[in-house]
C-alpha cells in the first residue's frame, strides 16, 4: 500500500490497514506494532520507555534468564518481532506484529530469522503511560485469541501485576499480585519473580 507523508508528521496513518510488508519499509527511527492491520506506536507518544520501566524489565529479565539457562525454552526481550498469523499466510501478509517487553517461547519451530512466528508461552508487558491502554485491551485480547498461555501486565509504579492464564481457551479474570512478594509463574514449575522496592 503506498504511503503518503505530510511534512513534520509520521508517514503512518491511523485509518489505513498495514501488513508486515509495509512495516519493513518504515523508517528505522519509528517504532510501531501492528494489531489487525492498525499501527500503534510502540512507546506511545514518548520517545523511549521511562527509566523505571527499563529498570523493571532488566530485573525481571535477569531472573528469567537464570531460570531458563540450560532449559529448552528461549527468553527474549524487546525489541523482537512476534508475528501472530491467522493461518499459513506469507510473512509479508501478516497484520499482527508486536514487540512484548519480555517473552518466553518453548516451541523452537516458532523461531525464525525475523523473530517469532506464533504465540509465545509467556509474555510480560510493563505499563508505560503511552501504551497502558493497548496493553490492557487490544494486546490482552490478541494474546488470548492466539493462545499465549500466561500473560502478565506489570505496573511499575504500584508493583501490581495482573496475571492472565489460559483456561478453556480464554483468560477470564486475572489474578492480582504484588511483585514485592514472590509471584509464581503458573506454567513453569519452580519459577517465581520478585523485585525489591528499594531498587527503584
């Protein structure tokens, strides 16, 4: 689909349908996700994630990295493209491409050169002011539809985490926990995550 640019604005328009083929042509300095062909700015209107967001991401990543060392599941942090196709469509035709803050994928057949094709087993999104609504609505629905087994939404200001788990193909109501306490990841026996308030 041809793109038009207005001076001083992004070339991406909110009322158009995009696919990964379009996404690949966008400038390196613009960071986007695609949900049902609609482009969402990865950081909202902010130029980059805030310090607290990044601190949470780093601390959670280090705990996950220790747990999965030597195990068959693979851990990744943003930026990495996760493609969520409806079927066997070509990569360029996929209109759902997201970059979760943290993800774990255990099916190695989903690992492709461009990123991950198919639903990860576990995803963590850390809320930012510009993306909080999308993380809690469009992305939650997307992850549920595509079978992400466990999805956490972390609030770095309150330490609260909403824990969604697939049961009978739907998430249902989330469990609510405090990351200052040990929080078990239900789908991985023995994995718990925790952060120290004094580190922030």
